[in-house]
């Protein structure tokens, strides 16, 4: 099951770490007005309106499937390279094209898994960045509630890939009709801890094709 609204050849040719280029960021931002993204843009804007200034909520990547995605890739928490207002200027997107090693590994692993980009939507179990990777139980609980709100916007959703231990905790709230796949997080830290398991991530993500 897929989505033809985006040319997959163009999407897969998006250069790894290309969102370090401000022109690429502006081009991606212009795409947020497209129909497959409008409900998701409103969803993120609502998160921003409810949160304080200490939180930043990135937009989802319009080169992914948007509301037509049948695979939701739920990672852990946005990193600093998603924040355009930080000391290191990020892209403002949750994207496999961000200028960091986790994003680069995500891009390569999905290509190895043979999962079409237009089928996927990347998001996080804790949806905002607050200048720290640390998490509280309250943040995790609030994040899980927001996952349910996001699921309502994805009419073609069939599979959720839970990426990393924080995301794994969301399994308990996922509706039974959605298939769940779990994997390690593709961060450089995990690569250093257990490279063999890290290299198996594409095999796990490829299960979404079955």
C-alpha cells in the first residue's frame, strides 16, 4: 500500500543532511501548504499554542507521506538539529535529511529496508524539544496522548514502527488494529554500544513491507 502524490525517485534522491542548507529548508517549508500536510501543520501549531516558550515543536517533513502515510515511524524525542532557534541552527523539521548522524542513519536504513519514503511519516513519542534529551514520566505520558491524536489524522495508517526504548512504551496505547514493529534507535550512541544490533535495524524496518 503506498501513496503516489510524491515522486518517490525525487524523494529518495533528497541528499543526506541536505537540510543544513538554508535554501533547502526554505524549499521544504514552502511545501507545508500542500494538501497532504495541512492537517499535520495545524496539529503542530496546536501543540505550539498549548506549550510554553521553553518547548519547540518541529514540523513534519513534506517529502514524507503526510496524511497519506500507512507507516508511522515513532522515534523518541526531537534533537537539537530540529530547532531553528538554537545555538546550532536546525531545520525546524523532523526529517531524515537533518544535519545529524541519527537522521543520516535513518535515511540509509530505510533505503536498505526498501521502504518507500512516501509510505512513512516520522514523529516522536515526546513531540517537542526543550533543550535537553532528558525525559520525565509526565512528558512521556503527555506524548503518548498526543500520539493518539496524531493517529486520528492518518486514515491509511496500518503500521507503527516504535524506534527506541521511549517509543516502545507507547505500545500500550496503540489501537489493536495497527501492526506494531519495534527496533533499536539508530543513534550513534547505540551504534557504539551494540553495533551488531544497530546494523539489524533495516531488517526490522523491512517487516513493514510484509
